[in-house]
């Protein structure tokens, strides 16, 4: 059974930093063949894509709202992905979800349960 477990959320003041982690287990196919993505959902809003990193970490993509502040990385040996969040803003508040989607095999698309990030003074 595949599990993605996020950690690292919490309460932070504006301008602060947090580092989220996502640990995968139970993945039968090579973790390196998964695109790792971070989404977030703010209260009353739809879930949105925050950042993505492809299999060999050669390419990353970010939502305009977090470019220059957030950095997504991955460690294939540890089957993990990370989201370094700097210069946090109140509008970064939300539940952050980790997602793993296989590059070629349909149906291999997994989600974590999320970790809450609250940015408030």
C-alpha cells in the first residue's frame, strides 16, 4: 500500500521559513519515475499546484505566487520530496499536500493527507 506522509507544517510569522517533507513508502515502481508535486488548499478555495519536480530533478516548476520564495527538491534514494518555503506570507496559509504521479503508468497517482501551514503575526 502506497503512502505519502507530509511533515513540517506549523505556525510561522510572516517573513519566516518552513521546510515541508514528503516521505513515500510502499511504492513498487521506482520512485525516480514519479513526478513529485506539492499542492495547497486555502480555506474556502480550490486546491492549487504550488510546485513540481520531474524525475531526475532536472526541471522544476512553480506557481507564480511562490516563484523566488519556494524551492522544491527530491531525494530519490530516500523516496522523499521537500518544499523549502521562505519569505512566507499570510496568503501562503493552507493545507499542503504531497502528490506522486507516475510518468508513464496510468493510475499510479498518490496523495498524502496534508500538513497545515499557518502564516500569521
